[in-house]
């Protein structure tokens, strides 16, 4: 009955996505003064989940050329903001970092909430 709880998988995927989003934001901030650096970004979690549900997924090691996990592809911002070709906007990166923190908190809240519901269902508190 409780072998396949997709809500926990989704919460973990959301937390991983938030961590990756935060990592890219930190990398962009660290390279804010690097000439020619292109800021990296990943699609929103809802879009990446929607895309993964529409596409093919590997179900075993040799299926789909041995790819069992779907990696998130990053995009580069092409419009140059600085004269040296750097595309990092510190204001935008701060907003993205806060968004990643909120997404991480939301994933943790979903996980905790469903864990308490599961505990109540089996009679533990």
C-alpha cells in the first residue's frame, strides 16, 4: 500500500531543483565581474515536471540508451548587460536566490505535512 508514494518523490525532486537553482545563482554571482561570462539559469520546476511527464522516461538501465535519470538542462542568457559582455544581473540573481529558498522551504513543508499524515494513518505520532 505504501510502497510507491509519489508525493515524497515529487517533494524530493522539488528540493533538488531548488538546490540546483541556488547553485546556479551562486555561480552567477561569483562570476558577476568575469568578462564574457554568460549567466546560467534553469527552467521553473513546474515546466520541468510537465516536460518530463510528456517525454519518454527510462524504466531500466538499458532503456533509452542507458539514461535512467532526466537531467535539467540549463540555459544561458544571451543579452549582454555590461560592456564587457557579462550577462549577470545581481538584482535578478538575488531574486532567484530568494525564490530558490522559498521553493526549498515549500518542498520541506510538503514532505513534513505528508509524513505527519502518513504517521497518523498508521497510528503513530
